[in-house]
């Protein structure tokens, strides 16, 4: 089953990240595009809840499905980064065996290049959160269905509380006590409410979507500071409103947005390579910044689509997970 509203949100969030990175490389500012990660985390919690509710699965099978969808393409993109660094194409990228291994196995680790808790492929930091969420979610599948959401909420709230109470520079501690993990729980709650038919009516659904988009726009236009405390509630409103609107049968299928939603993981993984090339080429050719900006967006999106058609989709045919599976693909 395909939820077109969710597909469109995936496309929206992925393109926001593309614009964010294109703006960075061409001298513009679109920091709010990085908030796509909040949307993706809420979507991920929602989709995982719906998948398991509709098709009960063992913890092992659940993890196998997630690994099959995430790992091969991510490892390939990481390998490209490593090969590029060894070839001298990324002079600012410092490699260590420990950092590469941590990147491949989704272990938060400080980058020797920047000191930030980033993998070799920087935008892969969100996948560290995803894999952690999947691991905890899989463990909760051993519980009765009625206890899964309360237990997940308790575990994640406890982690966030410990993060506020304890000082530590440990990368794992800093990563998995960050309040952003609560967005997964919010998505699960939306899934539970949706399956129970507890969604707002159509006018309220539209109001939630409009309020969320207006909030994101205000942050972007006014260049306000933002984090998960501001963007998390907006993302929750956007996803809940969209899910409710689709529940009322008000979201039709449109081919291009649906395709972009399908390709959002590949767009996320590959767009930065294309944007870097486009930005460097534009500078060498002396192109005006607006043209570099637009070209970078187009090339980044197109390369991501090619990655989906040529790599991700064929790789997924060997053992296909449910169509509505989603992953986090944004970078902040």
C-alpha cells in the first residue's frame, strides 16, 4: 500500500535538503531546509508502526528488511567518499580506519576532519538515529502490541532526561540522548491514532498542514534559530495533518512527486556529490551565483533520481520490503 501524502512529504523534505546544500555551496542561505530531518524522523516512526500493525513480523525479520533497504546503497556512497578521499578529490577529508568502520556500522564517532559527530558521508548522521530507533523498535516487538508505544516512549524520554541531567562528551551519549529522538515516538503515536481512526476532520487537517508550513516559512524568511524543539512540533503537525487528510480520501496520486518520494533516499545520499561538482564547475566557468544555485538543485536531484533507478531500485528487488517503508534523509 502506498500512502501518497507520505510520499509527497518525503519528496518535500528531500528537496528541502537539496536546496539547503545547494544554497550553502552557492552563497545563499536556506538553513530551514535542514529541518527536513524532523519531518523524516516523524514519518519513520509513523511508517514503522503502520507496517508492523498491518503485517506482524519478528524482530529479526524486521531488522533484516531495514538493513536490506538501507545498508547496501549507503555503503556504496560511503565507499565513493573513501575512494575520492584516497584519490585526492576531497582534500579536506581526513580518513582513519576507526572512523570509516564506525561510519559503515552506524556508530556515532567524531570526524577527524571537523571534530563533529559525523560519519564519512556527513549526511549519514541521520542513519545512526534510524538504526538505533530500528534496534529499539525491534526489541519492543517482543512485547504485547499494547505495550510497545508506552515502552518506547518511556525509554526515549528516559534517555532525553539523562541527557539533561548528565554531562558527557561521549559521542554515543550525545547522540542518543538528544531530544530529536522523541520525533520517532511522535510518529508512532500518529500511526496508532490513524489506525484507530482518531484523526482531525478535513478543515482541521488542512489547518495543521498550513500552520506547519507557515511556521517553517517564518523561520526561513526571518532567519530565526531553530532546533528540534521548534521544528519537531511543526513536523508533527505536518505529518499528522497529511495523514488525516489522506484518511479522508483527499490526496490523489501525482506521478512526479510520487517518484521523488520513492527516490528520496537516493536523492539524500547522492545529491551532495553532484552539488559539489556543479558548484565547482560554476565557479570555474564564472557563472553567476543564481545560475549556480538553480543548476546545483537540478543536478543534485537528477543524480539522486539516477541513483534510485540504476542502483537502489534494482538492489531492492532481491528481497523487497513493503512499499511504504521510509528512511531519514536530511542533514542538520
